[in-house]
């Protein structure tokens, strides 16, 4: 199984890829830990919400990243 985030907001997919902010995770815990670390980078690049998927099944979200 793999986990991944989908993003919404005013951002450039290319900028996220250059910043290495698109990836897949082996566990939900790894994905959540990654989000904790890169939360501010995502917001700075224009991501306003994230949804975590396990394969094609939504696990949680959309979750706002904005205050």
C-alpha cells in the first residue's frame, strides 16, 4: 500500500516538484510525520488544503492548512 497527499490551493505543481514536496509514503504515520515537517513549506508555496489518500481511498481531508 502507498499513501499520498493531494493538494488544493493557488500553487504551481512544478514548484512543488522542484521543492520535492510530492511523494508517496509506505505508512500513514510516515505521511503524517512528513506533513508536520513540511507544513509551512506547503503553505508558503500556496497549498491551502491537503487530502491524504491510501491508494485511491481518501483517509482524511480535505484538511485546511490555513489559520
